[in-house]
C-alpha cells in the first residue's frame, strides 16, 4: 500500500466543515491530522495504512490532541513578555 493510495477519497471533515480529500488529512498535521483514525476508520484500513507508512513513535505523537487556540495564544503571549 502506497502513502498516496487513498488521496482522492473524500469525507466531511469536522474541523473544516466541508468535504476534504484524504491527502489533506495525511498532510495537515505533524505529519497527519490527529483525528485521522476517528474520521477514516470506516472508509479505509487506517490502522494498517499508518503502520505501513509511519514509525510507531510518529503515530503516537501525531495522535495527541493539539493544545487549544486560546492556550496557544496565552503561551505565546507569556513567552514574548519574558523575552
């Protein structure tokens, strides 16, 4: 299975609010969206796809939910205040 095998398939993204191709989901995060398993599990063998194309540590790190926008803004503000 190649990393681009599912790129043309689409589904509705809960974050974007519209239909997006699989390629977007596998490239929009670090390195892929943290919601990729939840969104694509019904449509593709996502577990096998991830295992074949990414290292276990990368998968684990990418699956962590990112900090919220407000938290990021607060952290950046505090960082630049102390600089």
